[in-house]
C-alpha cells in the first residue's frame, strides 16, 4: 500500500525521524494508525478513557501549581526507563 502525505506532514514526519523520536517514517505511521484504529474502533474501554482523562486533569492541576517538570526531562527519563535511544 502506498500512502501520500501532504508536504507539511512529510516534513513533520521527517523531523521526527531525524531527531530519533522514531526509527522510521513507516514506524511512525504504523503507530499513529494503530492508535487511531484502536481508539476509533472502540478498543479503549470506558474505564481506560476515564483514567486517562483523570490523569490529564491531575497533570494540568499540578502544572498550574508549578509542580511540573520540563518536557525534555520527562522524555529523557522515559527513554532511559524503556531503553529507547534518541
């Protein structure tokens, strides 16, 4: 299957690959489609959605109180935790 992307999306995908956020453009598109199809197809149950929304709400409240951490620090910690190279 061949898929065409707009020039802007192609640029954004290329940037993700160049930064090492993903291994390849194919991997990024596959991940995005898997997420979309699981979400759209109802594979996420109501409880999982409620938990996610609750976690997001809690994080926003923490950020408003100044308890947040810089995103790059969080991403670095997650990459180290899960053995993901940059």
